[in-house]
C-alpha cells in the first residue's frame, strides 16, 4: 500500500447525518427506512472523513435506506491535512497503521456490525472503498447470510480466495490505474465471478486512478464524471438488490 491510498481531495459539502453506536462501534448514520440498511466500510481516512459521509448521505436519499458508517479503526485517524500535501506523507508510519488495522484485526468487528444490522432490517447491503473492499467481500462470502449484495470501488487487500468465495450479487468499480486492485485481480474477478452463479456488475473507469470514487477532484472534469458515474452505479445496484425481488 502506498501513495495511491493517501492522495485525493476533500469535498466541500457538509454531511447531514448524526453519530451514534452500532454495537460497540462508533458510527455515522444517515437516511431513514425501517426495512433497508447499507453499511459502508471506509477507506484509510476513516469514518469521520467528510467525503465518505457525503456519499452515505447520497446513498441514504437515493436508495431510500438507512446508511451506517462504523468506525473500524478504534478511534485512530489519519490527519486530513496531509490529504493534499505530499510533503507531509513521510511523517506517517503507514505499515504500522495497516498492521494495527489488518484483516485479522478488524474482520470480527466488521462481521458483528453486519450481524447487528441483519437483526434489525429486512434487507442489508455493504459498500467498501479502498481498505473497505476486502471487508465487503468477506461479508458477502457463501453461507454467511450477512448481506444481500455488495459493491466496492478500487478494493485494497483483496485476495483471490475472497473473489472465489463470493456468494451474493457483487459490483466492482475498477479504475484503469490501481496498484491495489491489480490487473491480475481484475482478470481473476472477470474469469471467476461469472462462474459462481451470482449477479455480477463490473464497471471499468478508463483514465482514472485508485481512490477516485471517494477522493476524486470535482474540479477535474474526468474525475468529477467518474465520481458521478460511480455513485450512480452503486445507487442503481443497491436499489436493484435491496428492494424485494
């Protein structure tokens, strides 16, 4: 994991939701629906990152669902002031940060949050950005019955076994340039998932890079259009699979 997971832009809109608890985890919540819930697994900038909350607001309004963004970093945050200042990146011990929040360290609480939502709502989905990508695949694994569909944009730490085991409708939004969701993983996804008997939506974003969907620059036309397309694609996917079919 390197620069691609740190760079990006902080959007200007203000989140509309509120903070509460989901199980033992602090959580941002937005939207209203007694039947449908979506859990977002955040990227390296955590649950308080304004962009992730702004996207949650859009999903809540456009899907007509309650959207939860739990804190899966136990209160630890990467400082937002480094987001657009590469000269500050050397101050971060990113390997140590990732070690504290590894798959092994965080999978159980991601599962517990999904179980909490499953017990409260008729249908649930999960969306993961960057770091959160592996998490939604774990929730959507065969036999888990934790979510009804998953969506991910530029997933990180994804393994071939995660792809092989997916058992719910899955959407992947893949930029052209992504050192985390490598060409090998893209090929593997497109070869394996169509054989698994689950609905599959693969969205390719030429000219865009890792993190575009949650940290793209709205002042750059290509990135703005990519973000808009990614948001619209996720909304359509969630509406399709979270409504009774």
